[in-house]
C-alpha cells in the first residue's frame, strides 16, 4: 500500500508578509545605525562590532524557530539580524 501525501509549504507567506519580512531587516539596519554610532564613538570599534556580530549570529540561528513560532517572532528576529 502506498500513501500519497500532499506537499504543502508550511511557511506559505502572502506577498504582504514577504515584504514585511524583507523590510524588517532594512528598518533594523537603519535604526541600529544610531546606537552603534554612539557606542563606536564612546568605546571604539572593537566592542560595538563584536556585540553587533553576536546579535546577528544569534538572531540568524533563531530564524528557523522564529518562523515556526509565527510571523511576529520572525519579524523580530529579522529586525535584529
């Protein structure tokens, strides 16, 4: 006996949701410029860029779980990324 399974994409986002996911990165980059610039001037380049890298790696690693949890979590993760 052979079972037939339908292939359904679990993460089927609407065009509007896809644009939100893309825009979350852009908005995070624009807003993240201000605190990074402040900490760069105050502490030098090493620590602000290190912290930014750790945040980027963490949020990137969190994306599969965030996508599973729902769109708001995915948007937040993309914003931090």
